[in-house]
């Protein structure tokens, strides 16, 4: 099935950051054509006076926790992790599935077409991915057995999940919770799994000062240095947070082509007291994307909020309003994430996957706009209400009002 998206303003996010007034042909899962021509097609979407963007990619989430909204507020990370672990020990598959549907629908509503998830029970989360039509990069979380509520061996569980047959829109990954619950042995085993099945690795890294200081006390080395010395750093690693890292650690991340997922709102809400050293990471060539983290620590799975907060927080922190420009922030929400995941995502061009969003900026909050300020308005002024249509893997999964129909069904169901 092919769809011609006609007459839109296309923010391509290609290498030149071209903004084109063009038609897009989606055929099957892919973008087949971008230009002024009108190739043959089965269906049409009229995008006159609409903006077309690559769908946003959320590079750090725990969607299975979306039903925990409002239960984990006003606490720092150590307390947050204790309480989360208690909640986790009581969870049912039904609760995880319902939470995942809730979170995925929230993401789709705000134009997120792909997300990276770190949790156990990714097989349950996969069912929700299939149901909603979003694209999931699902990393089964591993950690040392004495710290987990998972049954059996977490690495074997992860391996079993990776080996399963997956649908088109699911890419399995292997995850690690973090250095505070993972021994070197776990890191070695995860690396082995990643190499054996050629899958990416996702982890929390240097999120809080306490976690880093505790680690230095016992290991006499900082976490990123340690992961470097045990051979764990590689271009297959996507590391969430990296708030408390030194220049030497930044150079190590750069040397090994590790990508960083910046979760600004979550870090600030958990009162981490610091901010990711974005300018230093960028000047050393580290690829940065954006993540929301979970509904427990954000509490919104919303890329518009993430983009705006990220931009203003780093600029305020460095006393300079162009430390990171809005174009760079949009890159982090789209093309940089595609690069981090080594997937043809985050750019509108022939051969890339057809994950697209169509925005209506003809609204109070985004008028006036034109080609020269549209990126600024998307980063600083737009919100979920501007998202008209969401296309994932060539299929329309949200058009106006289609998601909201059964929102009330989510009110009184089991999220535990
Ligand atoms: Zn997290």
C-alpha cells in the first residue's frame, strides 16, 4: 500500500537540514520519494499548510511504569529506586501491559514514533507495541541476581527475549540497570550477548553524584573509566543520563563512539543537582539524543516538553542563550537518535523508514511561523495539540481524534 503525502512543508532533518515544499511517497514501510513530482499511489493525505517531520524518537523510557504516575514524586533517586523496587515485586503481567498501552498512547499523541525501553518483561511490552503500532527498541534489563525481582537469570531472560521472533516494529536490545546493581561479570555477559546476537546495549550511567561517589569509594575509579577498562564501551552502547562525568570520561565516550541519551526533566525532577555536560560532549563529538525516562520520574512522555526544557536548562546553566541552538535540539529528538540506534530513522529521505508526523501549526501557540522560524517554534512553542497525524512503518496510527476515543477506558484499570 502506498500513500502520497501531498503539498506539505517538509523538515527533512537531512545533512543540509533542507526544508522543502514537497510531496512524499510512502510505499510499504519506507519513504520511496521526496520531491515535487506525483508518483503513482493508492491513497493520499493532503498536507497543505501542514508541517511534516521525522517522528520523534524517545531514547530512554520505562513504559511499563506509566501507571506509576503520581506515586513516586517528591523523592531523590535512592528513595525512588527503593519504592520502585517494592512496587515491581508486586506487579502482574496485566498491570505491565496496561501501563505500557497507556504510555505508548501518550507518546504517540505527542508525535513520538519510536522509543527505547529498559525493563524486564519486555515480552509483555512487545504485545503493547504490536497493539498500538508504535516502534519499540526493547532492552531487557539485567542486573545481579541478588538485586532483582525477576525470576531466573536476568541475562538468560534477556537472551531468550532476543532470540524470539519479533514483528517489524520491534528491535530487541540487551539492557543493564546500572553499576550500583551490576558486577563486572554481568557486564561481561551482556557484552557477550550483544556480540553474539548483534544487538545494541542500553544502560543507565552516572545518573547521580551519590552513585558515582559510592562507586569511586569501592573501585577507586569513576564508572565510565571502569567500563572503559573492562572493555565495555563501544558504538553499540546507548547510555542514559551521563550527568556526573568528567572531561576524561567524555573523551572515553567519544573515543568508543558511545551515544548518550539526555533525560533533562527526569534528572531535574529527581533533584540530581547537575546537568549533562552537553557542550563538552558535543565539542568532543559525542552523539546526543533525548529521553523522557519513566512516568515515575518525569512524569510526561512528551518530546515537546523534553526539547523545550533541554534547550532552556542548558542555556540557563551556561549563561548563554545559544549554547545549544533549537536546530541542535530538534536533531537530538530525531536524526541523532536514529544514528544512536543505527537505524534508518529520524531523517526524511528516500530509503528511510516511513516514521513521520504531520503537525498543524496554525494555532494560537505556534502562529506566526515561516520556514525561517519553524524549527524554533516546534522546539519552544509547539505541544501535543499540534500533532495531527502519526505514521509508523508506513501505517497511519493516529489521525485527528483517533487516539482519544477510548481514553476513559484507561481510568479504572489495574496498573500494578
Ligand atoms: Zn531510567
